[in-house]
C-alpha cells in the first residue's frame, strides 16, 4: 500500500469509520458464541545491563501480560507501564480486570472495543495498548492472517532498528557498542552533565551514525541549543526530546536555531496532541505504550503525515510480544527504535526477529508470537 493511500485510510480511521475486515471466513466465525476467558500475569524482566536515563536507572522492569481466550483462540498482549505517566504493572493488571465487561462483547468489533476501553479511564495507556494488541492478535488468528496484513501492509517494508545505549559509565557504554557491532545506527541516551564526555567516548569506539535522546534532561533552551549544535559535527542525525514537555514555547526558539532535526517523545501521547505540537518539532516518536495501542498509532501516523512530520516508532523495555506488535507497523515509519526485547536478559516469547539490525516479520497469524508467561 502506498503512503498516500494509507493516509486516506488513516484519516478515515481518525474520523471513526475504520471497521473490522470481514471476509467470508470472518462472517462464519462470529466470535460471539462463548464467554471470554481473561488471564493476567505481572512479572519482572531482568535487564542485561543497568538501564540509565536522565531521570533514573533500573536493573529490572515490571510488565503486565494479558491473554483473552474465546472460541479456542487466544489473543496476547503486553503492557510496559511508564512511570513518567504514573503507571505501574499492578495498575495495568487492575485495568485488565476492569475491562472484563468490554471483552465479553463482540471481539470482531475491535475498533468499537478500543473506544470503550479508552472510555474506562483517562490513563492506563500501556494497559490499553496490551488489550488492543490482544484483540488484534485474536482477530488475526481467527482470520489466519498476520496483523501486518490485516492492516494492509507489506512485511518487506519492515525497517532496521537502532540499538539503544543507556546512560552509564563511559567504559560500560563503550562495551555495549562492542557487544552489538551489527547495528548500523546507535541511539545514545544523554541528558546529564557528562554528555560531551559520553558522545566523545562513543565516538572513540564507533564512527557509525548516532541518534541522541535527552529524555527532557536539558533544562534550558540555551543548554539544549549548545549541546545540539556541538553534536551536529559528530555524526548525530537527530535529537529526541531535548527539553521538558512543558517548555513547549521554547521549542519554537530551539527549532529555529538547531542544526539538527528535533523529535518529540514525552511532548505527545495521542493523536489529539499532534496539531498542538507539530509546529515545534521536525518529527515524532510514537510508542504503543504511550498512545494506547496499534489502532491509535495508525491514527497518529495519518495525522502526522498530513502535517508533514517525520516518524519513528519506539518502545519501552518489552518482550518480543509487544515488540512484534510495534514491528508490524514499521512499514509506515521512517525510523524504528524497537530493541526493547534485546535489552532484557530473558524473553519468554519469540516473534519478530532482529537479523543484524533488520526487523524480520513472519507470516504466522495474529502478532506471529509464540511463548507464554502463564
């Protein structure tokens, strides 16, 4: 599907007219003949390395998993809650339980079900993302087609992913680069007083292109501009969320003077945020865990393209379950940062593969994921 054609589809979706695909097979499989069984699991994911950002460091991440079963088919979903938005795994699990009445309804009406999930609470975006991917996983399995095909996409359009290097002592960050030599681009976390030392240390071990994420770590527009323009001469392609989200007016000043494109991350969550922030950024980082799932991400893509913005799809620390859901959308994006499963020391699922740095989608139905946490 060409981008202009998908844009028309996405704009229709934003207007609420996206309806589930119903083939002859779908008509035969009504999905309404039995009760929905809901299974929930909360578990810690141990990380390969300490994961450092400008606002903290973690050695484990706690995610919530959900399974919806009906008519002998199970749909799987994963929530990687974001503390920045006051979310946690226990809250996601509680939301799964709250959503039981919605999940007892017709699962073929997944667009309507998403709207009902959205109405249950103004927050719990990661939990909504998990339920959305579980619904689409179920529908894809019932139709015996992968989610990327359900969305009208081509798996050959899947992107390469960056590998993210969390903030740490410079020798440890250099070790991470050496441990993953097959990636053609690295994403470097910054936002500290040692940022120049970090970038110089990375440059000492690789000449490959870099993308930089400050996670709101630079607190003034002057500090952000000085750092960005210094990095522009060191092979950095663009900078993600240099300043706190609430400094939106300062982003206009920064964009006008920056030598590098600026991408928004914490400055947006949903499609409704895009018109407000679009003038201040060159691109957006869309994450399923922030926006509430695949369906909302599709709407965001359509709106962002209409406003001329570049797009990357990102992730949190996630297993191959959630990464596979995001990877199915990569043909719609310009860049991908989908390495959350590579950051974990253990991954209970198998789905999308990362061959060197290329994301490889499979032809299995639904999200194309195997494995279990139950």
